[in-house]
C-alpha cells in the first residue's frame, strides 16, 4: 500500500526522530565510557610516574602501545560484528576492556604497564568501526550521518568535561591500600562492565527488531538502508578486498594516521603540558580542561551540522586540522601562562573538530562488509599514529627537557593531514 505524500513524509520524519532518540544515547554512553578508560592514563600520570619511577619516555611508550594491540584486532572484530550482532560484540568489548583497565590499578613494573596497555588495546579493538560502519548506517541515511556521527563523537569532549575534573578529584582520594591513581583506574573500570549488560537490553541491531517503531517506520528505515546500499553497489560494487586496496581508502589511512598522531599526542600529554606552564594543582588542571573541551564540542557539532546541510566534507574536515596545527605550533611560543592556555584551547578546538565529518566519508561509497573492513583498516592504520604521537612527544621531552619539539611535530602532522584531506575526491550526496 502506497502512503499519501504527507503521510510518507510524516513517517520518515518520525522514524528519523526516533532513531536519534533511541539509538544514539546508548552508543553515546558507550563511547563516553570508552574514552574515559583510554585517557584516564593522562591524569594518572600526574602522580603515577613518580610512584612507579616511570620516565616520560616510558610513559609515552606505554600510552602508545595501546594502539598496537588495537590495530592487530581491528579488522577481524569489525567483520565479526557486521556478520553477527553489533550490540553483542560491543558488550563483549566493554566487559573485557573494563577488566583489563581495572587490573592497571595493581601494576608495579614497567613490563606490566606495557602488557596491560597492549591488552587494553586488544580488548577495545573494533569499537569505533562497529559504531561507524555497522550501527550508524543501519539507522541514519547519508543526509543524517554527518550530524549523527558528530553527536555520537561529542562523547569525546563530554567524557573529558566529566572525566578531567573527576580524575583530579579521585587523585586526591585513596582507597585502603591504594594510591589515588590506582583508585582512578579501579573506579573508572566498573561502568564499562555494568553498562555492557544494559547495552544488550537497550540496543537493537537493525530497524526490523525495534518494537518501539511502527511497522511503517520500520519499513521506511529498512528501505532507506537497502536503497542506499544498492545505489553504492551500482556506482561501483566493492568486494572487501577491492575496498581494502582502493586508492581512496589508502589515502584515508594516511590522512588518519597523520591526524591521529597529532590527536593522541595532544590528548595524552595535554594535562602534563598544562601543569608544566601553570603549576596548578591536579584538581585545578582537571577543571581547566573543561573550557577547551566545551569550545571544541560546539565547533565539532557545528561542523557536522554544516556538512549535513551542504554535503561538503573535504574543507569541513581540513579546517579543523589547520586550526589544531596553529594552536600546537604556537603553544610553546609564549612565556605567559594564560596565552599558552589560549593556544591549548585553540589546539583542542582543531584536533576534535573533523570527527563528525570524517567517519561519514567512507560510507559515502562503501557499504556492508566492504565498509566495515575498510573502516577497520583506516582506523587500524590511523591508530598507529596513536602510538607514534605520544611516544615521539615523550622522547623529545626526554631529549630536550621541554614540550616545544613534540608540539611542533604534532602540529606538522596535522598540517599534512589537512592538506591531504583536500585532495580527496568529491562524492555527490544521495538525494
């Protein structure tokens, strides 16, 4: 039965609205918890390094080694989720990373630090490819996807806005027999395990399973996904191996590597850099992270919204990388602490801004297993930058005694990433 035009429009509007309200929140909370468990190391460092006698180079290597484990299991995990159940795979990820993150409270040797960081990467591998390639496309069409991904990835800044002050406060606590940094790892591991149970009851893998949709809304969302997938296949039918060897996918790998080098180098060292030029307490540093995260959140959402309206992606992604590079390159140019803090805010705005646009790009020409595998490869290759950025920053800090060299290296990576993003081909938006 064909619906009258007004009824069809009403069904589409209602289905899209319900997808935003019912699907994004559990994915958002999952991402918040994941990011808290990734970056709490940056705040634990403020006291952990002294207690465990870790050098800056040891910390940088440990921060980065997470991504080696992450990379090894990224593509297999993404394919398993696409072919089975994304929500159950996400729950498995959360339980295992919660257990490993909690064990970090009890490490005492350098090798234990490296091993647990590696295992944490293994546990969390494929989380974001599952979100981008298996969850979001089933519910959000090409028009909504940049906005939906930007809203999802607002979790990165929100987790910092919550986690930084919380970490500063927890570092001042100590459970019986535990230091503040141990308490931090232990307490922030618990939500991952608990929310895994909630997630499998809250989430649906696809519209046909959603009892909260009307039959017409289920049909509309299902047909939207099938129609868009078929249009991509007709434009060019990618097999998994063709997607993994496609020139545009390989270019995306390099762009993401350069960007993530800057992103994670900045994220893991930001609290230490902030303390080095300010001398503020751990609690004060936690609160001073909130303003740059708030600014970057607003800018990222605006960029994602603008890209959804216009369909343009290249400049919407590259502009953030240029802004981030500007903040990093000038971050150590001032002796005044407040000017340095202003540049840190500028860097934060830039390094986070492109996320909403970025992960909507591969799904403009890939679908199904090809999209899952390609996004897994892009994320894997890119996240080797998560090893390079923190380690090189720590190494240069040990060599020079300051952060200027490391910040310049990260800024150069972002600049190159932005320039390469402008060379991506323009793909017309589906009507």
